[in-house]
C-alpha cells in the first residue's frame, strides 16, 4: 500500500505546485454601490398611532424597521 501512496502523493504535490506557481487570478470587477435610501423624518406618536399603522401597512412585503425612543 505504501508503494501506491507515495507516487500518488508526489503527483498531487506536483499538480498543486503547477497550479499555484505563476498563476494570477483574473481581476475582480468592482461592484456598484447600493443606493442608500433617503432618511425618513421622525414622527411624534403622542396623539395617534394611525399614521404609523397606515405607513407600516403600506409597505407590506418590504423590510421595515421600527424604533421606539423613550424621552427618559
């Protein structure tokens, strides 16, 4: 078995050395930057939550982020 493993290992090392020497990878194309969304104004929800509910439901199927800030 040892007589079979040694030539195979040498062949694999030779193939690896041939692949890694003097080869350059093709240049990676620059990716276009994703457009940044326009900032959204803060809304005061002290009077009613209806505006928030309507806006939240209007964007069904999209990623939505809701942050609640406490005044304290």
